[in-house]
């Protein structure tokens, strides 16, 4: 009992010392701000889409004061664009700074005065009790302004309008006064309003024809391709750079297409840089419509090339921009072109990829074996291989090509997973575009992946000479279910017993089916929490925040944090369903110096940190026991209440 009394007496002496310290510790200066605030999220932005708001819908704007001293009266002029927004009302907030006045006090308001379009003037002052003075200190709301949306937007027209919502005429119409009628200095913080429609569906920019393969295009020859657009919406201007191999091709001319010029006059410019770099030439093109907008499909420009040598070159669309009539970017995709004047026969699987979650056991799909860029081809041999545990052929068709019906020899082995074919065209065939030599229908036997490869290939011409050729394989990807934990991160590496630790678990869907599943986190293998991941799309990665309540966790120990995802049906790869992070140290509450005991060393450390806050040179978050952002008597009181505790 004597020891306890000594401890409490000593603590009392320290508290008295702390009171003296309070009188010597200067308060840090905090500037006053007058702010336009969105009551929904506390920001200064009022960003709406047509899915959230319609014309004639209203929204609220808070006028808020922060960190003010001795405020007795205020007045503000709030201004916006009257073409976009219309005034509805302004009034004192129900919980405004003058809502808790002493007995005998009152409030007088001035306005509102919305006579100036796009602006309102409003103010309020406190009337203190007779013979007394009362002012407001702190932070709070002053008024609530309601505005109505009057300018609309649409995906195929004006897609965005915006303006500032700002404090106007500072010092004249907008000011703060103290009880003596003097101005209270402040910093204005304005707001921003935007109203946006989603972009239209993406257009496509592409080179047409996509492939120019012609051995007759020898050095000195010319050919044209066009830069086309499809599925366009509200195009007002475009630009693009076209790259090509300058050892094979030389761009000689660029002519504007009719896509924009049929709408109105245009400004069309181009520059040809044959030696853009050591390997490529570049065409830089831009086109601006004087007014209006273009929709649909059309030709943007025609490009003329001169052939310099034998070879191949991609014709690449680079640094493209597509803007609407108001200068906002439009979504689009690009498809490049290809030139080749060296005949290279090709034997290919088409399509080269068959994939999707709909391919479950029992379903079927079809692939073609195609030939292209061949002259006088007589014989085509290949061995088509596949994974027999995943797919199995059920029908094989060998069609005529250009009126030539082949003599065929086929050998099929369903167990080994191959189709061997020898196709002979007696009179030979010539084609520069892909034609089908064989069609195979497969049935899916099991979930998984199967390469569809062409091996042991041989092409012979009419004189039985080998034909050099390329081979392009295919692949089948059926239903894949695979979820994974890719990262586990905690917001703290040290926490006191009783603190909440945020555990952020990153999950990823590596399969091709949208998944819903549970994840769990553990500390040293002990269950810490569970949450459900809902609707995780294929290839989507998502951070799932979880909270670890350490109130009942044994202190004075480093805990290893891990997370696990429950397996989904038919998931075969479970190695990535678990992820282990680093350690989190759980201390005794108030053991601020981490020595395993709560004693005067900890109290002294808190006293030395008294009145510190984030940004202060002496700030240490480990001293902030109640996590309220400042070290004060609450923290020291927690320390006194836990005095004498030690690690087990």
C-alpha cells in the first residue's frame, strides 16, 4: 500500500510540473480558412455525372469556417457560372457556429441577395447578451447554399461543363469580423463544379488494307493505303503519326480523306520525315474541323508509298489523338498495317486463340488450318497436335481450294492427340490470301489449356521443290478458375495492445471467370479476420482492407501476418492462395519506450512530447496513445492508469 501511495504521489507531482509546462509551451499558430465544401465527401469538388444528376437536380454547398478565433460576424459573396447553375436558396446551417448561444443572445442575418446572376450575398452576426460579449472560437458550418443544374451534357455532344464556385470580392463583400468589429484574417478555399457525360463507344483507327503482300511491288513501285475510322462519335479533330521502315518504304504523298471535309472546312497539315531516325520514317498528320462534328465511318487520309527494296515493314499508327468538337479526348483503338513484297508462305491455325469461361466440358469449338502466300503449291503435309486429356477431335473436313479438290491421307490418334495430314493438289494452287485447307471440330473434355500446334510441316511446289514457309500455331484456353493473394500490407509495424491495425490484402483473379470468395488473415497462424471478395472480374486486382483488433492479443511479441484465399471450385493452382507479410510488434499499452514495463520512463517521454502534433519537429506517433493527432493529458492519463504493468 505504501508503494502504491508513493507512485500516486509521484505521479501527482509530475502532473503539477506538467501544469507549469503548459503555461510555458507556446500554442502553434493555425491559420483561419473560409471554405466552399462538398457535404457529401468533405472535399472542395462537386463532380457529377449524368448517371448521378439530371438537369434541374439540385446539390448542396457548405460554407465552412476553420480555426477561427473571436468571430462575431461574417459575410460572404459566393459566385458561379450562371449559364451552368441557378441559385435556389441559402440559409444558416441547422448546426451552424451560432446555434449554441448563451441565454439572452441572438443572431441577425443579412440577405440573401441573389440579384446578381450567378452570385449570392449572405451574412450573419451574433447579438450578445446585454452587457456581455460572446464570440465563436473553432471550426464549423456557416451556411448551406443550394444550386440547381441548368446546363445539360450528353455522350454524343457537349460532354462536360465546369466552373469555379468561389468566394468573391474579398474584403468588400466577403469578410470576417471579431467582437470589436475588426477584420479577422483568413484564407479563402474555393470549390470546383463539373458535370460530365460518359465518353461514347470507342472508335477504331486502322490502316486499310491491313496487309499489302505482293511480290510484284518491286523497287520503284508505288502503292496506296488509307487511314480509316469507324464507329466515330462527335469528332472535331484528329492527329496521328505513321511509322514505317525507311529502308523498305518511302512516303511520297498524303491526301486528306472525306471524313471531316464533308462536314465543314478543315485545316489539314502533314509532314514527311523520311529519316525520322536510323530505322524509321514518319508521317505526321493533323486535321481540324472549323465547326461541327463528324460521326460514323470514313477515310481520314490516303498515304502513298514508294517501294525502295525487297523486305517487310509494319505501317504503325503512333501518337494518335481523337478529340470532340469541344477539345475533349475521345476513346479509340488502333489497328496497324503491314507491307511485304517477299513471298513467304504461311501455314496457320485460325483462330490462333480460342478462349473463354463458356468452354466447359461437353462444349465444342472449331479451328481452321489455313494456307496463304503460296504459288503453285502441290503438297501440304503437317501434324496437328493437341492435349488429348483436355480436348478431342470429333469431325474433320477437307474442303476444295480454288476449285481444286485435294487427294488426302489422314491419320488420327485420339489417345496420343494428333491429326497427321498429307494433302495433294494435282494442278497446284496459288493464293496470297488465307484459304482453309482443313477444318477440325473439337470437343472439350476437361478444364485446362491445350496448345494446337502444327509440327513436321512440309510444303512442296508443282515441281516437288520445298517451299520455305512460316508456321503459326494456336492455343485453346478453357474455363480457368484461379484466385490468388498477391500482397499483404499492414499500416503499422508496431501497435499497442488494443489498437486497431489495418491489414490490406491484395487479391487477383488469374482465371477467366468472375469470382466471389472469402479471404482470411492470420497472426502467427491465429485467425484475425475474414471478409468476402465479391464479383472479382478476370485479371482484376483489388485491395481488400481488413481490421485487426488487438485488444485480446498477447502483448510483448512480434506477430507474422499472412492471408489466405479460399479455393474456388475446380481451382488447380493453390500455391498462390496464401501470402505472408512481415512482422507487427504488439507492445503493452503505454510502453512507449518499448522496454517491456510501464514506468516513469514512459511518463517522462510523454511529458517531453507534450503538445506535439503531426508536423511538429518532436512528433512521434508512438506517443499518441489515443491516436487523436496530439499528445495531451489524455495520453498521460492513460499512462498513469496502466502504471506498473510489465510484459508477462
